[in-house]
C-alpha cells in the first residue's frame, strides 16, 4: 500500500465512521466545540459489576507515576474527575507505588466519585492481604478497592499459580471480597489464550486486556482478541481495554488517536451490543486529557467491516 493509498484509506475511514466534524488529533475543533464540552462522557455497564463507567478512563501510568511530579499529577487527576471521568486504574507496580500515592492525594477528598481499580503482582495468598493490599490502601488513602486485579498474568503457569486452591492469590482476593474490603475480582493479561483459560476455570468479574487494531503489545491477533471479547461478554464479564495505541506505536502506522479510540471501543461488536466498557488511556502530557475526552464524546461505533479494514491496513 502506497503512502497516498494509506492517507486515502484513513481519511475515508474517519469520514464514514466518525463524521466530518471529527478531526485528526492535535488539530483545531470546529465552532461547536463549546457544545461538545458541555456533553457528558458516554457510559457503559461494566459487566456484572453493574457500574456505569465512562467509556474513557484515567490510567495511572506515564504522567501519574513520575517522581517529583506530585503537584502536576494531582492537577491531572482532579481535572479528569472534573471532566466527568469516573474510573481510575493504577497498580502497586506503577512507579513502585508512586502512582497510587499521587492518586491517594485526590482520593482522600473525592473517593466517592470514582470506581477505583488497582493491581497486585503477588501470585500467592501469603502476604497479599497484610502487605500488598494493605500498602496499596495506605497509598490510595482508602479502605475499599472497587476492583482488585491480579496483574500481568501472561502465561498458563502463572495462571495455575494464582488459581491454586491451596496457596494461590485468588484465595486472598476471595477473602478480601467476602469481608467487604474489595468489590470485585479480575485479572490483567496480554494473552487471550490465558484469558480464555481463566474464564473457563474461574468466574471472574472483569478482565483488563490489550485492544488495538495492530495487535501491538499483546500475544495474539486482533481477530482473536475480538473473538475473545465476545466470549467474555456472554459471561457478562466486565471488559476494560488497555494499550489502545500500542504504547503509541500504532501512530507509526498512520493511525490517529480518534481511530485508535474508535476501534478499541467497538471491538467485539455483536450487532448493537458493544461489550468493551471503557478504555484506559494513559497520557504523557496533561493537555492530551482534554483532547482525548473531546474525541470520546464524539465517538461513533465502528462496524465489524470497518474494524477488519483497519486491521488489514495496520498489517500492510
């Protein structure tokens, strides 16, 4: 595909899917921008949790895990909530706890505005509650986590470990749920093979997985990912998308942010059902937050054909 062909394809996809008013990321918006600003962020049900989550969420990586960036990070988090975002994702691993610490500075004042998710790298029951969970709560300045994820479960051996009924991390998460310290249980993974096996073996509430048109930063094809999403939706599992831009590498293909958002939020489409509840979008500059929210407010779902076309384009 020539460079001209690639430009023509992307222009056509944008025009037919998102409408002529949706411009390339980084350009000026039309005169009705103030009307867009007044619109709420669309929401979707997060599977069996029943929570209506904004389709764009704030990720705790990138800007919100950098040392000596407390003031800037707190401003970003507060601004995200002011814009209407009601889901925040973080992990004990992001910045070795820095991300949770910064988010906690906002949560101590605005905890009831957010469905809060964090993750643990502990694969075993031992130490998970007394060390990992307790330390995360201290940093986040809360005594309740809405969704607690077992982090980076990317092979079947690790899955075996966390689901072990004698010593696995799942035992600690069940205890936390049963004692009212967390709301829901899930895993994050870059592998649909692992996620498929996990759903066959355990009644997870949510999954957090890579979804982008290029299949970047994951261990399966976009088509396999879309098939998995449909399977998860049949079990009413809450589906949360990460790495919508493949750590920004999708931009090297000529894909724009609006197209990355459009694809990921439409993945797994089954008729009028759009099972991906939210996309966690990390930012590297504060001004990207406003830009991304304007894009999601204008989001229009991709058809299966349009998703397949973008996948083929990225593979060329």
